[in-house]
């Protein structure tokens, strides 16, 4: 089990630690609902240093990225980030990721912790053009400072105007006494804020300054459990739950990051799937009756036929109802369609809704 550079600090703060993606990670400190509320109303800090970072450089960097990713990275300019996915050969997804354009021939790919080795091998396998790739995952830490008060609370730590960093853009600038960190706005919570990428040797200093600067704004450390409830209220996909090697980006509602203006891995087959139409779709749903949906629960129609499966589910702390994502047959995917979630022996009434669940 690997530790992040901040593991001892989490333990000293009384965090409940759990194994996650090969790392010893804080799942909660004071409880998921309180931590969720902190991010929605004030400012919270997640240690997400377990995420993977690959640096792709050189004259062939963009060629490789265009081949392995479904979105069109040629549209990026310096200081922009892009959500994308890595399609596999069978119509599914190797991983979802964020691509940062640092310079014309320098890109940072941020991948899911559980997929670092798999993604590394996959991208290298596709690297017939011999772009230069480095795995920086073990060298860098990542803090997500999230919440409506994040900008105001952190402004004293940098010469950069944090309010000018728009969603899916970033700056390389000074922060917390460190001269060159990436400050990005690609948050996963729906409550604003930004992320700090720095070296492992620098992150303890950053953490200390962040909590000093935020103390008058109600800043608190936040665990992975609240990260999950926050992202689910936004309807964001989680790899391993809502997308995986067997889910097509088109089924998952990721057609907006699947651009057929270029060739990429398996683009021909995905194009055919788009033209033919998918047979199942990822939907958001909310329970009408009481209950908490969980991953793996069956989704039924009014006649008791199984029409799908829940991929993520929880009691949404901000929306105060059972919510979830799941795949259902296309005929049952329209908003306001009545469905039922099989929770133990009970078929609990629910309806299909448009995401996000939390409107902010």
C-alpha cells in the first residue's frame, strides 16, 4: 500500500484511512454529510495525490494524444484543459482523463489512480510515432481546493487572479511560496474552486499555508466519501462504476467528448454505433419513495421486467433524496419515465431525471 506525501498529516487529523487504488487514503474525517456540506457552502481540501500524471512532449506529442483520445485536442491552446476518454479496441473505455496543454509540444495527462499502469501500457502500445512520454505519478501531489469560498480564501497565497481562472483553464504560477505550480479549475464537485499540482517535496508546505489562509473561511479537510457524493450530485461519471472497458462513450452520454472530425482508436466502430443508435443509455434517476439506491441494484419497469442496473447511488446530502446513475434500455431513458429500483425485496418507485441533480 502506497502512502501520499500527506498520509501522516491525515492520520494526525484523525482521518479514517482506507485502501483505495493501491494507496492509503482518507475516506472521511468528521463524517461524509458534514464534509459534503463544507464543500457546498464554504471550502474543503481533498488530497487526491493518488491520481496519475503523464507528461507527453516533443513534435509528435499531439499526434499521439489525437490517436488515443476521443476528444479533439488540436482545439486546445496553452493554458486550456480538456475532458476526454481513451477508447479501447472493443467499443469500451480504457479510462477517462483530463488533458492539459502546457505548450505546443508539451501536454499533461491526468488519469485515474486505479488505471495508472493500464493507461501507461495502453498509451505506450499506441505510440508508433515515438512521442516522448514520462510517468510523473510518483513525483507529484495534487490538492483539490473546492467550494464557493475557495477563490476568496486562497487569493492571498498567489499573485495570480484566481477569479480569472475559468472552468477548464489553468495557470502555471506561484502559490503558497512555491514558484511554479499548476493552478487549474477542473473541479469534480460542482461547487467551484481549483486544483494545485506540485512536487511531493512541496505539498506539505502548500497544505500548511492553505489551511492558514482558509481558517477564517471555515476550511476543512475532506475525504473520498464526500468526493463521491459531491460528484454524484453533479451526475459526473466515475470510472469503474459508470464507465469501464465494456461501456461505450456514446452509451455513457460522452458523445460530446467523442469527435469524429479525426481518426482515433476504434473511431470507425464508434461512428457506426452512433449512426445505428445505442440500445442502452446512462441515465440519472431520483427516488420518489424512500430508499437509498446502490451500485448493482436492478432497475425494473412497471411490469417487473429488469431494464437495467444501477452503477452509482447514494442519498444526496444537498438534494435530500435518493439519487443514482444507471444504464437502462433506450425506450426507458427519457426524462420523467417511471422506473423502479429493486432495493432488497422492495421495488422502490423512481423517475428518470436530467443531471445535474444539484443545481447550486
